[in-house]
């Protein structure tokens, strides 16, 4: 019986794996294998599969029995290709050990470079390279990385040793230190390790290797990786691969460098080579933002007004080779690539290729250009786009007419404008954002530990790091505005302030940043909403031609309705009439109606409201120009409209001509222990039919007036919180009666639909009998989720994070539809409803209508439309198109299988 293959080798122009094995080899391993197969210069190595990670966590942090032998065999192959031996004192093979999950998680897991160095092998490296400074620098880096990643020693312990040596030598640059300085640094680092773990730094190279492999697997479950996966919906059970690769050195001298590049600009999508490099450095220096890097191209250097020479100028021959690799990889993968490289003594080596993270504008531009170039078709372009990222396009930009007090300028690392209070720690950013404050997170440089604060902040500023630093890459992925490498900012965490050109900005002061220009400004600067055109319009046009489902918006104000139309909404799927009641000009009349003792008093107050309600509907119908408008009759319990303060109570009493005590008594009478399940929705219509009558009359008189003007109107009247057929019958009879009265008075034949919201499990289960009378169902998934789980949306926020940490819930059920439970009820209601009424119109109008995963579920369930907030309409349009394309693919797969 053949044993499981746990290790896959690559290098020397061939590989055991290939690009489509990313689930097994991780993204990095699959990329290295594919580049090897393409004949690109890849240092040899091997990938330990994600299945080992699964085994590791499923078997008390232990490895499969055959793994050690397979690793030894793969390591021997690397030794043969390189012509060096692991642990050999005279000719040592050194390796890097890196993580590589199947989904890109930049900076979230651990890396160890220069592994295989000890007191003996460092002398062999020195003799072989002829460069004592390089050898000792490489060893001290290894002790620091291994000490931090494997032995859990805080990095600042090592940094303090190095800072002391630099201070004693009167220098600020690592590159100015001599070999004897690095030897002193090594002794200091070894002493740090001895003190921290009470034993010497491991000198056995095999112990080093397995320690690093264990640390990379261990880092899959570190807090920052868990947080990143939650933010990006990456399953915890995917696991990571480990890549062990022969070291190549970018820090051997001035003919060496290391860099990160994108085959197109990840901020704008422009088809231009984009990236950064550092001479005489190792890869972590670029990504960590420890030194401010230089630009690859002369064009990039000029655009960013850098005085440092571009790689194109310093190493024109190698740059030409790198550009050839760029073109070859993009053509092969048919997408923009993010690549890492090292140049050792004038020779180029490729260390990584993966699909590059990009901003939403860049994603659209790249998709459109790849279609125009004939590289991919429109369906492929639509499939590749992340619907949620379109949110970035709707971000405000600075008003060009506004006055700006520019403090400094950094690199435009992630587009968009943001204003907020300055904070200097990720924890504080998260805490203040949770209280509803707008925050700008200011750091010397961000690290993966800051991920939660970056997610909470409106924008990010760093004083160090470049366009490919951690801050820049993560901010672009999150859609946060970011200015990186603003070198004039001197941040002082202890004093909680930053200084720039004579100005001091303290924690809590408001600043504005423009991630598109790199400017950092004092105070709040006005913003304007973006114009959507060009690539956005092209892609949305493709999406609209592919999708089967309509997309409507939840809107009740003229502003929301116009915004919805601008973003391509095909009607209003939910007009919440109660929002109209809270208007300052009418709340008093609403309150008078509520405190009235009898029907006569209520009708008198409602008579004041009716013309206002009618005008609301006239405006909405006019803006929607004949598109369907679904109007939900009053839903919340009446006590929500009652005054809370003494002054408000006196105003109501005065307006109604009664005593304040009477107002207080009525508020007491209406108080409910559990209002969500109380006297609300259709139950109000049954108890106080005059309320719904007024609303229905306002709707129909608006329809009649506009119809007489020759305008087309498509009203859909929705009765909320129906649990029984009888409730619906009583209220539908009233709707039809009022429609008849208005039609007769106005001599207009009124066309309308009457339907209900399905938001109670009983209604979903009895959908067949309700559909005999109702012409449409709209699934109110906010309340349907509450009533299915027995959860209060307002109260659950305090413990939902515990449920997600314990993996009871994979997602917040109020953000992403619970397809197994709530979804099952929707399927039952759709099936039973359509069995009773074949032309039953089905839609969804909860917050889930703008969630891509929920939209795709709605498509598969056969709904006619989704309705969401106006700003999520483009997201729903794209998600609906993707659902249609995926559906076609599934049908084709089933056909082929048959």
C-alpha cells in the first residue's frame, strides 16, 4: 500500500505540483511549482502540504509518521541541486521556512529566513562568500527571526541590543555597521535568548528546521491570522502549507537586492510595471516597511518624486529580465500577479507569484482591459470581481473647492478620503470605533498585530513603509484610505502625539487623509460623493445582461430613492412608512393619534397626517418613474412614537388639549415587555383599522393624481407580520374597499398588488394558504432571523462574538443569511406559495439583500428580486450576475456528468 505524499518538491525547471493544486500546496507552494514548470529561475525547495496542518491540529500537534523521511529525501534533492549540504561547516545549505495558505493572507503568519546558521556554519558562509559582514548580518537576522517566531521572544528585546550598538558607533543605518559590530550583536542576541528561555540558542540545524516548521503550523491559529480569516471569510479548517526553500541573498552587497512587484498598478489598475526594491537587503525589509524602499521604474520614481535611483537605472539588465518574467506570468495566469524576487550578485531569482490584491477601481479597470485584450471573456471578468469590494467605489473623495491645511505628504497607498480622531494604537482604534467615533490609526509602521484596529479605523497613516508595505497591502484589501511612508511625521507613542514641521498633533485631534494623493491634513475637510462611470458602467452593463434577478432598494426618502436610481435600482422593494412618521413636522400629529381615547380622536389626528403621507408617495412614485414601489404599512409598536422627555410630553398634551398625566398614563398602557413580538404590524391594523385605512387612502389618491397626469405608477401594498391567512384576508378586504372608493371618486382604474412580508416561521410554513390571497411575498429576513433563532438583533451583539469564536455560528446571522435554518423556511415558503399561485412574485427586503452570499442563495431559490440599501445596489447587481454565471456552470457540469 503506497503511503500518503506529504511533501512536494520544486526547482531546477520541474516540480511535483502545479498551479491548480493550491488547496493542497497553498498559494505560495502552487505558485513556486508552476514557476518552476515554466522554467523560471526559482531556488529549489519543497512544500509540506495543508493536509499535514490538518493532521497536526487533529492529532495533538503531532506529524504523520512518514513526514520526517519525506522531508529528509526532499532536502537531499535541494542539496544536490544547490551543491551545498545542510549543516555542513564549510559549505552550508541555508533555507527559508515560510507559510502559504490557499488564500492569500499577507503578513498574517510566520516566516524564518537564513535557517541552518550556527556558530560553525556562519564561518563557512563567510569563507564561501568572502564577506564577513554579510555572513554575520545573516546570522544575527536568523537569531532574531527564530527567537521571535519559534521561541516567542518579543522583537524589541533584540532591537534594544542593536540600537545600543548603533548608538555607541554613532550611526542610524544598519548598512554602516562593520563585521565586528555584527559579531557583538550576535553575542548580545544569543544572551537575550539564553535569558529568555534559560537555555542556549539551538545549534543543531535539524532542531532549527523542525522548530520552524512547527512554528509556521502553529501560526495558523495565532490571533492575527484568526482575525484576518474572520474578516475575509476564510475557513479555519483550510490550514496552511509550509514551504522550505534554498536561500538566495539580497544582502550580499551592492549587486544584490530584494523586491516586491505587481504586473499592473494595484491602486489604479494601469497596465504599468509597479513595485519597489531595496539594495543590499532581505525580503522582510521591504514588506515590513523597516527601510523606505526605492521604485522599480523611472516612471514610478518620478510620479512619487523620489530622489532614490530606480532599479531600471541601477540594474538595467536584471530589470529587463524581471520585466520579461512579469509579462510571461501575467500571460500565463491571465490575471494581474503579485511577485517577490531577489537578485543575488546580479542573478535574478523568483520567490513568489500570486494573484495580486487590488483596489476596486483597479479590479474594474484590469477586468475591462483584460476583456478588451482578448485575454478573458466577460463572464470570467464578472466571476473574478469581489462584489463587496465595490463599496470602495462609493467612498467619498475630498471636495476640490475645500480649503486644506496640508501637514505633510506620504505615499498614496490606498484610495479614498477619511477624517477622524487620531489614535496611536490598534486596541484604542477598535474601542473608540465601537462607540461610533471616526478614527484615523497613526502608526510608525503597522504589523499584522494591528489588523483589528485597521479594520475599525476609517483611515491609516504610517511614517515608514512603502506602497507594498503591510499597511498599504492590507488597507487596499479592506478598502480603507491609507497614506504610507509619511517620513516627516515623528510619532511619539509615549507622549501620544506626532510632530511635523513645527506642528504637534495629539491623540484625539481630528485629521483628514487622502489616500489617492498621500496628503495628511489638519481638521476635517469636506468630501463629495463619487461619480460612477467608465469601467464601473461597463462592468455593471455586463452584470445586468447576465443576471436573472432584479435588484431593488430599501428607500422611503426622496434622497434615498434618487441615490437608488443612480446606482441602478429597478424599483423600491421596501418603503418603511414609519420612518416618514418620525419627521419633526408630523410627529406631534402621530402622537395625538396614539393618545386619543377613541376612534373619533384617532381619525381626527390621522386626517392631519393623510395629506403629508400622500405627498410622500407622490414624490417616491415620481422619482421611480413607473418602477414598482413596495410600501409596507405601519410596522413598529405605537409606543415607539411616544415622547420620552417631560418637555416633549407637555408639547403633546398642549397640542391635544389634555393634561400631561393623561399622556403619561397612555405611555404606561402601551408599554410592552417584548415589543418585537407585541402589538405591531398587521396586529395594529386589526386593532386600529383606521391607521391602515389612512395610509392606503394616501397611497391610492397619490396613484390617482399621477395617473391623471399621464404618469405610470406601480404600487405594491405590503401588510407586515402576517401569521395567519385570516389576518391577511381582513386587511386585504380593507385595501380593496378603499381602492374602490378612491377609484370611484377619482374616476381612475387603480392597478395595484397586495402582498405580505414573510417574517414569522408560521407564515413560511402556511405559505400555501396565504398565497391563495396574497399576490406577492417579500421575505423580511431581519425579523425572520430573529424569530427563527429566538434572538433579539439588538441584544445579541453582546454574545454573538462568543458564538463565532466557539464556531457555533460561522457568520453573524444578521449579516449573512443562515441558509440551513432561515434559508430552509424561505425555500418552503417559495415552494408552497408558488404551488398555490404560479405567478406569485417573490423578493427579499432584509439587510441580507445586499450580502453577496445571501444574494446567490436567493438566485438559487428562484426569487424574482432582492432589495437592499441604496449603496449596496451595485454589490447586489454584481452578486446576482455571478450567481447566474455560476448557475450556468453547474447546469453544464451536470449535463457533462450525465
